[in-house]
C-alpha cells in the first residue's frame, strides 16, 4: 500500500486525521512515514475509525467522528496490558542506555531479543541504528520506533502521541 489516509482515535482520547506513505503492517499495527512530520509513525488497527480516499477527505470527515461537547479524557499513568508479551530488540544505543531500556522492557513483561527474529514485534532504534537491521525489520512487518515511541508504549500501550 503506497499511501493511507484515515481518522484515528489514539490512546489518549485524541481524534486526528492522518496520512502516511510507505505503509507496512502487522496483525495489530501498521506504520508508515507521516506526510506532515516526515517521520515513521505507528498506529493500532483497532483504533482506526475510518479509512478515507484522500488526506482532504480525512480532514473533512474528522468532525463527524468527534462527539458533541467532547473533551479528551485525562489518562492516568499506569501499565497497559497491551504490551505484555511483546518481543523487543534495541539497536543503536550506548551500552548504558540499552541496559536501562532492557531493564524497563523486562519490568513491563516484554521479551528482549538481540537481533531481528521471526518472533520480534518491536525494533527500538537509537541514534546509531544500522539501516540493514531497520530494513530487515520493516520487511518482516516488525514495528520500528524511536525511544520516545517506546516510552509511549510503556506508558499508554500505544506507540505514538498523535494530535
């Protein structure tokens, strides 16, 4: 799929119209390059409210999905059951940073892998991530994210903070 346009309700209760290109997907998630931010973004399939034919159609249809007098809920911090069982690999980090991320992942019920395997679901990339590992992961349908998205996954069970 080359481009995708859709209306999305994120884990923080925020509605948004999104357009991404270079889309890849797995059973529960999909990702691509955000057309406005020019960065890889990851979304959950079960939170897509409507797929649209164009970016403008998504923008135009957004208001139809937002309830009257809607106020985004205040979300309490806590552990999300959605991340339990994730296999994650950290690449491109300094040793100390990788150790901290590994400890955090294990505390949150994740299995930490050292390479891109068939079981891998998340590849978390640091400043020095190699393009080969990232490309291999994307070709296998693995979610590729930065450290901020990983922290969002820990906090909310979702890998982005969309508006």
